[in-house]
């Protein structure tokens, strides 16, 4: 059995992955990296981590020959730099969303992955929630019939305490993968072009941070080799609404709509005026036994972390992300969200914001093939 040593970089919600990796049978050792020495010591004791696999300086991690994989869970501005350092050092690399903040950096990562021959995976939680996996099963089994339209949204109040300073005024669609990737994956395709419009206005302080005035951005995408249109909306500040990270899919046989309020139940429509509320089943049966229980909400170690408080624990996605990343390494294949897909998903949002800033101009999205 192939054994892998992995180091997780970033101990915000990154620490949630420590026990999952530790339970995985293909993981030899787990290390962590964080700039906070107190956090480092506390987690070392709690999880019984080896002294020689705890780091306060990221630059020390890629240099270690005994480290096989690096999982990056750091602030967005660090993603491209750390991913490139990891791949260029010959390490299998996972990174939380987005892949990068610019088309140029996404292109560089795609090329670095190609040169390294290592596994890259963008750890997009939205593609492994119990809600999305339920809809994907409906699509792949034919129960939806022909998909006619998809819509996604990610509305979040990032003025709440706990968010890093760099988020203030962050343009809505610049990091749009949570709203976009489910729409592309359920159609098994990539985004081809986008028209996006900004709506409303941020306060002057927020608007000045990135030179982006919009409180909301709504994008319409054309999809490669598809007659389906996809619509995505994102808002982060100056809009009052409960957190919602959703997708809706409309088919000729069945349609699925995400719940309007948390825990009120999703809606399924299966003909005529037929409609019913439903709760998506857990996804533990899709996982290896050692990590299956980590899909449960009660397994969240830090329920007060803002990412979980607003996102209901990322929909049980974390063990799926670990399972797919490790399996791709062990099996010598590309991951399910490989560099080409991750770059398209990420650049779809980047190009959407560019469109909004140019009055709704249509922008072609790179597909990186």
C-alpha cells in the first residue's frame, strides 16, 4: 500500500483536515504549517504530530524530500505563489479555492503541473456537498432528463468578524467558483464565454479597496459544446440576506431547487404541479470506511469558525476532497478537479468580473486545453 506524507498549510479551517488525513490508510504522516507558534503547539499536542513535521515558515516545506504532498488552505493572495512553489518542487499539490487571482497565474499553474507531472487538485467544497452530489446523481442517472438551465448563487456577509482584512471590498465574482463550478460540473463541461453585470453600490471605503463599486455581480455563461446557459450571482457586502451557497437545475423530467432558508428543505419538482420538500441524504456510503464519518455535521471540530457558521460545515465535503486527492496520487492519475478544470472554473469568475467592469462586455474564457 502506497504511503504518503502530507503537510497542511494554513490552520484556519485547514485544521479540520488533520484528523481526516490521519485516518486515511494511505497516509503515512501528517504535518502542519502555520505562522502562529501558539496554534502550532496546541495542534501538535491535540493530534500527536511529529516535531519534525511542524513548520512556521512555508518556504521550508517544499524543500523537504520526505514530504510527498502539500495541501494549501491559506488566504487567497497566497494561493498562486504557494502552489507554484509546491509544484516546482515536485510535490503533489492541493489548494483551496480559488486557484489564483489572475488569468496569468492560472496559466502558470497549469504549465507548472504539466512540467512536474504531479497531481494538482483545487479543493472545491461546492462539488462535494451532499446537496451537489445528490443533484449530480440525478443528472448522471438520467432522472433529470435533458438539462435545460442551471443557476447558482453565493451570497455571504463578509462584514462579520473573523474575515481577513483583504476580503473587504473583494469584487464579488473575482472568486466565483462556489457559484460557478457546480453549474459546469453537472453539465460535464467548461465555461466558454461570459456576460456579467454589476448591480448596486458598495460604500466608498469598500469600493476603494479593489476599485470595484458593485455590491452584486450576476453573470450568464455559455458552455462548451452545450445549448444550456448558466447564471451565477455573488454578493459579499452591503446586501442583507442569510448565507446561501446554492445551485438550481431544471430538466425535462425533474428539477431541483436549493432551499431558500437554511434547514427548511430543498425542493424537487417531478412533473406538472408536483412538488415536494426533501433533505439530501448523507454521502458517507461514497467514502472509504476509515473517513466516512467525517461527513457528519457533528464531526466539525470548530463550529464557531466563520466559514462553518455561515456554510453549515461545507456540506460534508472535506473527506471527499481528501479521498479524491489521495486516490489520484496513489492511482497515478489526474484529480477530478485537475489544473485544466480548476483554471477554467477560476477564470470564469475572473472574466465575469472583467465583464462587469466593462459594462457587460462579452469575454471569452480560456479553456487551457
